[in-house]
C-alpha cells in the first residue's frame, strides 16, 4: 500500500491521537470494498462464497436480502458494493465485524468454504487496520472482532498487549469478558462495558488462583477477596507490597467501585448515565493490571517448574 504525501504529513508523529467513530468517508468505503472483493474473488467460484456470505449476513441483520427490495441483484458482489456504499455507520461496522470475524476468522467457515489461505486473510486484516488508521477511524480488528480504540497510547501500549496475553487458552474466559466490554462500549452500553471489564479482571485472578492451587470460593469471590488471597499467598513479591497495595486500592476504588456504584445496584426512577470517560478509565486500568498479573503468574509457574 502506497502512503500519499498528505498522509505522510498527517501521520508523521505516529498514530493519530484523535479518532472518529460515527463517520466513514466514501474513500474508506471504496478501499474497504476493494479489500473485500479481493478476498472474495480469490476463491473458487464453484464454492458460491459470495451468495453464502450475503445470505447469512442478511439473516443476522433481519433483512430479506442485503441488496434491498428495489435492487435487482441479490446475493452478488454488486449487492455487497451497494451495501458498503449506502449503509449507515453502525451497519458498516457490523459488516466489517461479520466478514472479518465470522468469514475470515471462523475455523468452521474456513473448513466449509476453504476460505482463504492464512497469508491472504492476514494480509486483508492488516490492510483493513491500516485503512482504519489512515482515516483516523477509532476501530481496529483484533482477536477476531472489531474493537474501539480509545486513547492511542493506552490502546497501543496497554490494551493490545493485554489482549495478546489473554489469547492464552488458560485465560480464554477473561478474554471473552474483556472483548465483551469493548463490544458493549462500541454499542453505547457503557454500564455493561464496565461490568464486563471488572468481570475480566476477576476472571484473571481466579485463573491465577486455580493455576497455582490457591484456595478460594470460585462462585462468590470478587475483586477485593481475590486480591487479598493473592497477597496472603505471597503472589506479590514482598518488596513490591507497598506499590501493589496502591494498585489494589486503585482497583478497589476504580474498576470495582465504579462497577458497583454505577452498575451494581438499582437506580430507582432516575436513569444514571455513565460517561465514556468512566469506561475508558476502567478498560485501561484493567488492561494494565492484567498485564502485570499475567507476567507475575508466568514467573511463578516458571519458579514452580524449577523446584
């Protein structure tokens, strides 16, 4: 992909700091269609992948067909192009998430339709993320789905590394909950986003306790008792106790308290709104501490294997 002069100027200092979320310019839509068409046309025509994709997506969206009632070409590449050109922003995000998450990353679909060689699918995902960055759009395809990019530094240095660590099979439950938090945030369900982020952090600590054989109440343990268990078991190095106590306090008054106060109780007749800043804070706070706990956990397992 060639980077134009105007783009090199815009990106000279790295990834853009300000993202757009609710507008996808025609130039991006055209580039996205090119990525999609290149992927689909790469397939054996006998597989009928394009009609299958159109049919499944239309069914998931509750549509009779992806092309609309007044368009003659149903379930075709032309119908997909029309949809990409004319759908609203939320529908375009849904379609990006569907085609890259379901048809490119889903192993069952790959086996059924022989969908793409590995290098080709990875190249398509890489180009999608580059195009999103090029247009300063606040989304990225990571771990099988579209997620929201909040703050650039935090996303690059905290959120993405935490998702890489959570891809470890041992932490799959926490990964699902953390990705669910981003999905809720993208959909404007801020309270559920906070709730799922806190669940993810709890799941990480539960996984650590299970992996190291620390006794705990799996059904009732929440952030505070789990932190205490890890401290009691000397999971935290002694020389870091003061520092870690500060982190624990931040979690108790941050992710846990925001979750409990904002989402954990009845709100009566007045609906309390949770601002995006709360969600960003919790997502970044949880991610940074997931990285820290994961690295401590790997160190503990390595030490145990040497005994």
